């Protein structure tokens, strides 16, 4: 058994959806790691950048078209890299106004770097699980289409 075009498209759509969430909120609201922007001489700057490499999990967790989720074991992950540019809107305040500010995201450039797919489907006749064959061409096609969808220039840039 091999993946159909409809199943490949479902994988692509789910990865794109999850990547859009990453691009919209790359740090899950926790900007504490982005506050270190000091050069080797100890000078602090009000801007910086950070590269986040992570992995999306539970892709197509609810199943694929034509494959019953109760009769299958689906494990799909996608590695990605997100480059974040940011600045600090710190205002020291004055006698009447308290200090305020915080990290603001200027730009996020993201791309999917790797896809791992393991799918087993229960064969009712033999009552054993059979692996679905995924070719390297299909994996490369998924990577190419996902990166094209999140941004035509191969990297998603959000300002």
C-alpha cells in the first residue's frame, strides 16, 4: 500500500496549518529567551534575532482520507526552523509614568526542513498491521509543497 494523492494533500494541509500557528506565535507568548542581545563587549542593544529549531507533532493525528483511525497507527512529524527578528519597546518612564515596554516581534522567517512519516494499517484478513510505503519522492514533494504554501519564496516572512 502506498500513499494516495489525497492522503499526501491531507498531510500537506495539516503541516501548513500547524506552521501558520508557529509563524503567528513563534514563542508561544514566552519572550524570555529573546531578551539576551548583548555583544561580546557587553553592549546591550534594543533589537536582536533568534533561531528556533523544533518539531511539529501529531500531524494528521485524527487519520487520513481512506484510512480508518481505529485501524491504523499514524506517526507523522515535521522539523522546522524559524528565524525571529525582534526589538524591545522599553520606555524608562519618568517621575509620573512607570517604566513600560516589552519584546515586539518584527519578522518571522520559517521553513519546514524534514518530514518523518510512519503509517501502519490493519489488514483485516491477516489481522496484522502492514506498513504503508512512503517514497523519498513523496517526502520531498511534501516538503516542497509545504514550503511553497507557507511562502512562495521558500521562507515565510511575516512583518
